[in-house]
C-alpha cells in the first residue's frame, strides 16, 4: 500500500471510530442516511463482539456477576474505554482498572483483583515462548552467580492481589461453585499468583511469601548472586530451577559485569 493510500485508510478509520463513539470525529463529506444506518448497525455488532471478547477474557468475573450484569458492564466499558485499534482481542486491557474505579462495585472489592489475574492469563496466550538454550544451562553450572543474570520468560506473570484470586478463580470455574468455600476464600487474605504458558496450556498456582520474594528478586536484582542473597533461607532454589527448566519459566541466562545496574521489569508486578 502506498503512503497516500495508507494515510487515506488511517483517516477513514479515525472517522469511523469518531462516528462510532461520538467523539467529534468528522464524518465523510458524502455522509448519508445509509452511512448513519451503517454506523448504527456497526455499533450494535461491535458492542456485542466486545461483550463476547470480555466474556472470553474474564470468565471468573462473569461467573461472579452473572451474564446480564456482566454484559451491562461490558457495554458501559465499551463506551467508557473504546478500542483504539481494530484487534478486538486486545480490547479489555483497561477493564480491571476500570472496575476498581466504579463506585457501584465497591461492595465487591475483589472483582478488580480477579480481573487483573484473568487479564494476565489472557496476555500469556500472545507472549513468545522461552528461548532457553543448552549453553545457558552450562553457563549456570560453570559460572559465578555474581556474573550471571536470569531472565524470566515472556510467558510468565506474577500477580499480587489483596484477595485469594487463585482460589476464587478455581472455585468459580466449577460447574456448581461451592458457596461456603467461596465465602472462606473471600476471608483468606492476600494471595500471590504465578502464571505461565507451557506449550498451549495456561497454568496458574498460588505462591507463598518466599516464592513471591524470589520472583521479585529475579526481576529486579542486578545478578543471580544478588537474587540468591535476597531469597529466604528455607527457599528451595534447586527445586525451583528444576521446575523452571521443565515448565519454561526461564528465557535465558546471560553474563553480566559485577557492577551491573538493577533490572527494570517490563511486566507489572501488580
């Protein structure tokens, strides 16, 4: 596509978005009753697709709220946070934060944390696989930990929540949720979730405090040696490394200088 054609297409898309969401975008000069009918139909269809997209991304929130309430929230979110691109699979990235800000949901404060976990699980589907190689493992066995840095795989997520999000997700996935167990989970306190993709499967488990601190250190400490210094005395580093290699949690192990700067994680911790 030529540059002028690309610019015309971009302008057309902006006009469409402006008309769909009544954001002041200019309509084409030849806008007609047919254009208006088309926009109305597009709005209805797009809103329905958006609700379907959010249902796919946030099944726990759907199970908690029920279909009618969830779809009403999906429609409100569609208008409050309209998509800025054509890929509806990416619509809903702001849903968890948007839920937290709604005063009418204050009685269900766990919804936003559950949505954050499900958002992370959805993102894992699109993350590249780990690139760990045999020479990475050889480097790990042969080199001083103070000269190494361990990179976590892109298809991993740590989600720290004020609620027992892993337990709530598992309970609401049951055909007949155990209401007593759900009530107990709501009183269980904060929970850290560790999630990853292995092959085509998404996995999610709860971490104890020591496990969460280890992941924090891996993502922020300048070297593996510094990470080890931050770990709990009873944390099983060897066991974690074995699990990490088998499950694909490690993207690579690179050599660094002893005065390396701390890492800045590309992924949100919360």
